[in-house]
């Protein structure tokens, strides 16, 4: 499993030649100006919620790649209504896709489209691949629901927001990693805007002091699990 950070909350996942893109917000992010969305591969696009900083590039990429958009019922149906491929889900539900099993889990946040229309309830994703399992928290507060995840799935990586203000901060993300029983964390949803700028070295140190590994990738960089 190869995981690429495209800035903000956008993640690329490659599993056995299947390409998954999560929350594509690239063209509107000045920090990701070197990423060309027209070159990105996508067989599936996973969306945690409907805010613009998570869906901005969905239509352009999905129209070009014919990717299947996977999200809550309201978001998935919205894209289905404009002719795009979609698969609707809701909290607690799982589905076996060609790259693995996806479960849509609880996130505490809000979800509305840029025009203010209802975007369903926000969520996160647990992906159980053939060899590796990951948790993508989405935009969320720290929540006791996270404790349910390791009751079903042993995680190899947790992808957690750490920018505070709109989501968890670093300290809460450390607790979240305890809740999901995963000490290997990829941080995201930080630095894009002034509200969520963080001190990288301080964040890494706080995780290290708790015996955990926080990875903060440069935009466009990848890791292999």
C-alpha cells in the first residue's frame, strides 16, 4: 500500500494498481501548486464530507477518470445526480471493493456543500486491505467512538487531523491514537490556512515523548506500508 500526501486533507492511496483519492482539494491550495490534477489517477474517490476544502476538485477528476465516488448517501447521490459514478454509504456500513473493505465511521464535524445545501453527516473511513489496514479520520473532534475501531480492525496507520481550530489538535490526536491503538500516525489538515498552522518539530516531539511516530509529509511525498 502506497500513500501520497497531496496537501491539506487530500491523500492518494495505491493498492495493487488500484488508485484511490481522498478529499481532493488541490487546485485551490497554493501550497500544492506543483500538483497537476490532470495527471492524477483515480479509480475511486472517497469523500469524508462536503466542505469545499475537501471536494473542490472532485468533478474535474471524476469526469476525466470515471472514478466511483464513495461517500455518505447525500454526497454520493449529489454526484450521481450530475451523471458521475457513485457508491453511497452511511455510518457503520461496510462494502467490499476491489482494493479492500471500506467502513464508513463516525466523525464529529459539520458537512455542507459550498452553496450551503445539506451534505449529510461527516465521517471517516477504515480501509482493510489485503495486507495493511488504515484509518482516515476526516475532519473530526476527538471522540469516544474511535475506541470501537480496534475492536474490529488492527490498524497499521492512522491518518489524523492535527491543525486544531476546526478539528483535533496535536494533543487530542495523541489521545486518538491511543483510542484506535495505533502508534504510527500520518498527520494532515494543517498549515493550509492561518487558523491551522502548527509547529512541526513541536508536534513530532509531543508524539515521540508518548512513544509514537508522527509523520508530516511534504506535499507530493509518499510512504509505503
